[in-house]
C-alpha cells in the first residue's frame, strides 16, 4: 500500500508540473492562461481530493481488515489456549481417575487377600482341631481296645494258670531225663 501511495503522489505532482509547463508554453493570452490554470488547478485539486479520499478509504479499510484479522488471530489464540488448557485439565482428571481407580483396586485386592489369609488360617485351625479331636478319640478307642485285650489276656492267663495248677505235672521224671541227657553229652 505504501508503494501505491508514493506512486500516486508522484503521478499527481508530475502531472501538475507537466500541466503547468504546457500552459506556460501554450500560445494563449494571460487571461485565458489564468482561466485555464484555475480550471486545471480545480481539476487537479478534485483529482487529488478523490485520490486522498480513496487513500483514506483504502487505509481505513485496510486498518479494519488488519483489526479484524488481529481480532480473529487473538480469538484463535484464545481458543487454542482454552483448548490446550481443557485438554490438560481433562488429562489431569483422567490421571486422577486412573490413580484413584488403581488405588481402590489395590485396596480391594489387599482386603481380599487379607480375608483369604484369615479364612485359610481359620480353616487350618478347624482342620487341626478336628484332627486333634480324631487323634484323641482314636487314642481313647485304642486304649480301651488295649485294656480289653489285656483284660482278656489276663483272664486267659489266669484260666490257664488255674488249669495248670490243677494238673500239676510231675517234673521229676523230666528232670531225671534231662540230667541223663546232660551227662551223656558231657562225659567227665
């Protein structure tokens, strides 16, 4: 735009100078020359005024365009900054949610494991108590069985002893036979 303004100003000045020189060199009388100069000056002033009005209008229009563009760029930058801020906030919220969810999962899993360990310990205790009770019961039964067996054996032994006491064998003959046998095997 600056080049165009310089060109127009140069063209205006050059055109005015050329008109003045042409009028001065033209073979006319002074009065006609002044009238022509006044008429040409008015024409040039109108033309300069038109160019000035165009220049002001174009400058104003360009200023408005630049202002609109700057406003658009400012709005775009503001929107971009807002979008980036929203995305960062969303990402932070997502990270907070993920962290919270992970922490809750870990707490739940830890609680589940604690419950499982408690249940396993309780089950083990129950099994040990049951096994201990079974062993005590089995020991009592074995004791009773042994007592009964000993009692039966004692009775049988007592019966056998009574039977033997009734029959009282004569060991004197057996004694004599053994003595003879020993003397035979030991001749001294």
